[in-house]
C-alpha cells in the first residue's frame, strides 16, 4: 500500500476529527488536527490580551507569533492533546471562549501563512491524515485523497452541545447554534484560503449516518486511494 496524504476538510462540528482519528489508529497514520493549531494561537492571543472587544492587536500577534510553539502529545490511552509552548492546553482550547474568537484569528493572513508552513513540514513524510478547512485546497493540493465532510447546522450544533455538556460545561443550545453558523460564515467568506470544497474532493454528508457507517465509508475511500 502506498503511504498517502489524506486531507479532510469540512464544516465545524461535523465529526471530522472523530472519523479521522479512528482511521489513523486503524491504519497506523499520524493524525494532525489543524483546527487545534488555530485554537492554540487564539488562546495565546487571548492570554496576552491581544483580542480586544472590537479589534485584534495584529501587530503584537505578528511580532510574537514566531515564539508560539505548537505540537501534539499522546496520553497513556493514546489520546492526542495539544501543547502550546510546553503546556497541555487541550481542555482550554475547546471551551466557548476560544471557540468564539478562533474564526477571526484564523482569518489573519500572517497566521494562516505560519500555520500552513508548519503543517507542510508535519506532513512532508506522508502517511498522515490532516483535518481542517483548507488542507485539500491550500496546504496539500496534491493530496492523494481529499474528503469534504458536512452535515446540517442543527445537527452539528447538537453534536457540539452534547460534547460540551459531557465535558462539564453548561452550554445553551441556541448559543452553540449561533456560534456554529457564525463560524461557517467567517470560515467560508474570509479572503485567504476560505473553506470550500476542492474540485477533486469526495463529499460525505454524515447528517444521518452512524459512526460505523461513516468509518466504513472512509476506510473504503482510503483503500481505493492507497491502492491506486
Ligand atoms: O476544526 P475546529 O472547529 O477545531 O477549527 C477551529 C477554527 O479554526 C475554525 O473556526 C476554522 C479554523 N480553521 C481554519 O481556518 N483552517 C484550518 N485548516 C483548520 C481550522
């Protein structure tokens, strides 16, 4: 089997990462969550006070970005977590505060440039599944397999609501739905690398699919692409 690059793009909260992680584990590939990288930069900017109520202090973020180091670690159960300058920030980057600010931060061209460069290095040896918004269009336009995942916004908000509740947060469904819609809008309308389906991507709408059905669908796509 060829060692390929699998680009998984799509809307927020459509289960991309769950599917991608499951496949990576089964086939021994490295999973890279690029959304976590944008979330880590957002957390950094929040902590440094660069995100104000009505503006982002772009100059300060641009100046400090070279010293923002993002990597991934694995706990005893094999679960991946995100490391920001040596600190495990996995829990914090998934909360509502970071979720509410990550789209404008990820729309900044200099942030995208820095993350894209890091992602290309991470994926340079192949045998990776990279999940994000612009992997098949910008980061790895030559990826052997491109998947574009989507589901209805209400179903995605419900999934995100359940995820936050499980983590002990007390989300309000309407707010989660609003956040999902706002992120869709900003992600699809930004000037640099907007979220869009690559022409050669295979589309998966998993609104009404079980985990087993989508895992099997994805495995079939992988087997086909890696055999070619
Ligand atoms: O996948 P996620 O919801 O954790 O992503 C968080 C945000 O980061 C989302 O609003 C879109 C942005 N993002 C991006 O612009 N490009 C990527 N490759 C991955 C995520």
